[in-house]
C-alpha cells in the first residue's frame, strides 16, 4: 500500500550531489546539567538485530543518544534478542516511566500498537512501519508517529551504479537477497532492480538481476535478520550464479555476505544498507562499492526532541524520508571513486534531480 508521510541525511558523493532483544535495560547517552526537558524520559527498543547491527538499530540508537545528550537526559535503551521479547520489553519501559518510546522496525508493530493503546499518555514512534495492522490507512493508535523511508529512490541510484560497475567488468550480473520478507526490506530490492533496468534502457545493456523479481514480488530471503549459515548460503547462491555486485538487505546478514565473498568470490563487491558501511566498518571498505542510506538517526533525533518539547501535543503526522528531504540517499563511493565508469557520477546526479522533480517515478509497491 502506498501512503504519504522529518529531516535529513547529509549523504553526498564527493563528485555527485546525492542526498541518499531481551536483555536488561541499558542506560546510555545523556549528559548532566542539560536545561531542556529535565523530567523527560526517552526510551528505545531494538528488534532482534541488536544495537551493533551496523544498520537500522544502531542508527536509531545513535540518534536517540544524540538527542538525549542535547536534552541533558539519560535514555533507557532496551535490546531485544527475539520476537518474544517485544511485548515484555515495552511493558518494562512503560513501568520505568518512559514519556516517549521509539520502536525500531516493522517486526515491533503489533506489540507497539498494543502498548500504545494501553498507555495513551505515552508518546510513541515506530521506524519502518505505519503501525496499521488492519490496513485501513490509519495508524492503529493515535499516539504513534510512523517514521518511514522511501528507500526505493536511493536504491534506484544504487542499482544503476551497480549495473554500471558490472557492465564495466564485463560480468553484467548483479544480485540481491533479503532477510525478513517485509516491505521495508523489499523496497530496497524493488528500487535496486528498477535502477538496473534504467541502466539497461539508457545504455542498451543487458545486466541481469539475480535474487529478486519486482513484478512478481518474489526472490531470495533468509527468513530473518541473523548472520548465520542460512544467510551465508543465500549469499553464495547469488554469487555462484555469477553476480559480481550483491545487495544484502536485512541488518546483520551483510556480515554473512562478506564472509561468502571473502571465502570464494574475491572479485565481487557489495552494497551497504541503512548506514555508510565503509565508514562503519573500514576493514570492509575494500568490498563496499556504495551504501544505500536511510537517515534513521536524524529521524529518531528529531522525533525525540519534538516529543520532549510537545508533551501531550506531540505531532504524530507520519514522516517519510525521500531524496528530496534527504531522508534517503547514497553514500560516497570511498575506495572506488577513482575506478567508476566515466560519467557515472554525473548520470547519478541527473537521475536524482529527475526523481526529485517527479520526472522519474520509482514505482515500488513497497514504497510508503
């Protein structure tokens, strides 16, 4: 379903202007002596990927910690280890007196709606979901603010860049696979394939996409977000079919893709998701062509500051991150800046301008 809905991602390639769970509560962030909202208690709950996923959980935590430091408060941050933790963890946060709770990820939707319904005086936000379990176009509790991202727009640019790279190597095959089969994962895969198709159209090329079919909405998934043998074998399945650029979408599963590349496919590269992987993991910058980023940190920061100032008047209008508002974008190409096909950065900049202007519609059925 397509629906409409906060702030930005300053992610620009140097040559192109591309915008782009059951452990005990962890107290972190916060500083003494802040003069804003001293009695305000912001809280954060991860999904099972955990705080060190180099992806959306970690990015949300960074945004929460930055907001807490600015406000002079200490947040409560609850790390979940599996889906059974979501409800109890949310209840613990409520019992600890949280004024504002951010749930990280689609998988927490039902538990967040239940908690918000039972606690109407607490403000909530949820990342990557509309909290609309009955699909009627309305958030299922009036005190939840959805923070969602039209990642297909940035993934379109990533797919175009991947196709250009693979065409330059002569392989002409790229691939992708997902963790959980959910809209916030599939939207990356849609945009990726559509970007490859645009490259083929513009260049008269025939770069194939392995692992996903946007029209059929079918492809390869690991069934979760764990970095395990299933994820590694799924990456190998894509790589064994010849792809020399691979997009793993789903938090920690990217580490399994790295393992598969290091083990048997030394000429292959990958794309990071959510955060700039080459920056988060410099040891893997030599494998990271570019990253498709979402400004989850900034969205979490803004929502937390808004909640601290607004109190009962907290604005629950959904936020949708786009290329235009810099909520999504591409990272720099880092190690590969000097090896890109001639003219690629200019082509990407032009495509971005066309998307922002509405001249190109990235038509993903999973876009917000």
